[in-house]
C-alpha cells in the first residue's frame, strides 16, 4: 500500500480508476456466473473476493489517498465489492439447491432392493425333526424323559437283557469308555436310547408313557446311511392291560402325523433282547405307494422299489426288563419302540446322503428355513 500523500492524484492510481474498477467487477461477476459447482465457486470467491483479489488490493489503495479523494474512491470500490459479494451469495444459493436436488435423486433409497444383511442362522434339521417326532407323542399324552450319553454298561446292556456274549457288546459296535472294576459297571457311549427305558421305570411308578429323543453312538463308519453319531427317539409304555395292538395304534398315529394321513404300516418279525415279541416297523412308501414294485419302468429311489420303508424297531417289553427295573410283571405289561431320527429326516425331506447332515455346511441347513 502506498503511503499517504497530499499531492496524490487519485486518477493516476490505476486500480482505482472507474474503468478499472468496472472491469474488475465485470470480470468477477462473469467468473461467478460461470462457476458450475460449489468447488469452482469457492475458487472464484478466493480469486475475486479474497484478501489478495484485485478489488481487495484496490481497496487498500484508498487509505493512501488524500482524505478528499477517499470518499468517492471508497464508494466506487465498495459498490463493486458489494455487487461481487451479493452475486457470490446468490450463486452459492443456486448451486446448493442444485446439489441438494441432485443428492435427493442420487442417494434415494430403493426399498424394493433385496437386502444384504448378514443372514440369520437356522436350527439343524435333525433338531427340528426330532422335536416334531417328539411333539406327535407329546400330543398323545406322552412325557419326555432323558438319560446320559455316557452310560453305565448295566443300563445300556445288562438291564436290557443283553447277555454277556451278545455281539452288540463287542468292540465292533460299542465305544467303551471304562472297563468294569471292583464290581462297578463299566462305562460306554450309549449305543441306543433304550437305557432311558430303565431310567424312566426306576424314576417313576407305572403307568409310564414316555418318549426319549437323544444322541447315540456306534463304531459305524460314516457313509450315506450310517453315522457313528446318530439320533433315536425311544418310546415306552408300561400300564395295565397293554397289548401290541396299542403299539400298532401309536406307530400309525406317528406315521400319519409325520408323513401322511392315509399311509399304511406293517410289522415284520425281528429280534431284540429287551422285547418279546419284537418287530421291525415299516411304513408304506409315501412316494410310490407300492406302485414301483415289480415295475422296472417306474423305479422308486425312496424305497428302492420295495414299496415299504423301515423306520425302526419295536416290541412288547420283555418281562425280564420290567423285573430288572422293579416293575410288577403280574400286574403290568408294556411295549417300546426306537425310531431313527436321521432316517426320518431322510424320508421326510428327501435327504439322500447322511454326510450332508454331519458336515455342517450352512447351505444344507438353511435350505430348511428358519424353523424354531
Ligand atoms: C435299536 O437301537 C433298538 N434299541 C430299537 C428298539 C427300541 C427296539 C425299543 C425295540 C424296542 P436298531 O439297532 O435297529 O434298534 O436301531 C434303530 C434305528 O436306529 C434304525 O432303524 C436306524 O434308523 C437307526 N440307526 C441305527 N444305526 C445307525 C447309524 N449308524 N446311523 C444312523 N442311524 C442308525
């Protein structure tokens, strides 16, 4: 800035000449009008209204003028600066409005788009199928009983009338945990849910109507239809006047509730040490209903064209078992069954390979939905 000078001629100070002030003003207004974004307008503001802008520098020259010349020069430069400030404000408003409208369009939320939230997990279908099986019997008045997965050999075998030389007691079938010692029973991973029969009978007085879903273990290789860890649903009824006809009725009610209202069942003679007589339970194939039997043109994968599907074992409780559990066999009789849960899941949902049930692939589990 020039020093005050009484002989100073304002007309000679170039930045303060009217034409020059008008040119600076026009240049600023043109730049403001041409700014097409808030970023560009910011640059224009610094260039034409900032401390180092031509009009700001011209304003500084006013202080160097003789007092008589200051008013006119101040009016001229001040007017130009005011016009520039107003134009900046207006342009700022317009550009902000344009930006807001653009954001509203560009950032609109499409509520119809598919969501990408982390999916919720699903319960394993073995759990839900075991619950559905259990519920059918609970609906008939049965209560749920439990037993440990690590079981005394006495409950798993002896009390169920397995003689010491029964093949199921050899290393082929059973995970033995502790050998018997000092008169104490050995420990095994239970090979079936049938020991819960004994526990239920020791825990309560007849009449007994219980079901026991649970995990069981055998030294079987994992393949399409076997797993070393699998699940069963045990059922036990002990009451006065109980016959095999009641067993047929209960099994029919289960098959109808689980697979279809009009499916037939049949009992095939079998052997279990703890039931006499014993039977394997078959149900009519719910896919082909027997139509595939003897028809090579229409084979059925579900039943292997047998027309029937085996779902478990059952029988009238052997009086020796009732005696081991302290039940008066002169007064009470009973029946029991053991159904495979994996097998039920395979038939109910068309699962063909047991590997799918144990490998933990979430794509298998989530296909069954979020059932709880
Ligand atoms: C028993 O385990 C008897 N406790 C059933 C029983 C209970 C009979 C009460 C009489 C009275 P079984 O060994 O057949 O029987 O097994 C019953 C079911 O368990 C089979 O039908 C099958 O569905 C299932 N199962 C057996 N072994 C395996 C395995 N390794 N993997 C998957 N499921 C199996």
